[in-house]
C-alpha cells in the first residue's frame, strides 16, 4: 500500500511542476487588467539594430535578384 501512496504523491508533484508555468501566466495575466507583462510596446514600433540590419539585407537581396533578372 505504501508503493501506491508514494506513486500518487510523485504524480501530484510532477503534475504541479508541469502546470506551474501555466499557473504563473494566469496569475500575471489577471494581475494588471489583462496585460500579463505590463505595458509593452507593439512589435515593430521601437527602433532596433537587428531589424534595421534585416531590412537592409532583404533590400540588398531583392536588388541582386532584380539585377540578375534584367541581365539574363
């Protein structure tokens, strides 16, 4: 009978650890009027070195593709 009780307790602990991130998210979501992580900026509104670099790389590739199409 002790084996069944130990297994039951182990399963409860594993389940609690598995669902802890979901519980934390729900807790944070309910905390600040539906904004789980506070006031965040919409994606793409803030300047970023990575975004600028990606835009330049995409523009360069498009330019190269257009050059190869016109020369062929």
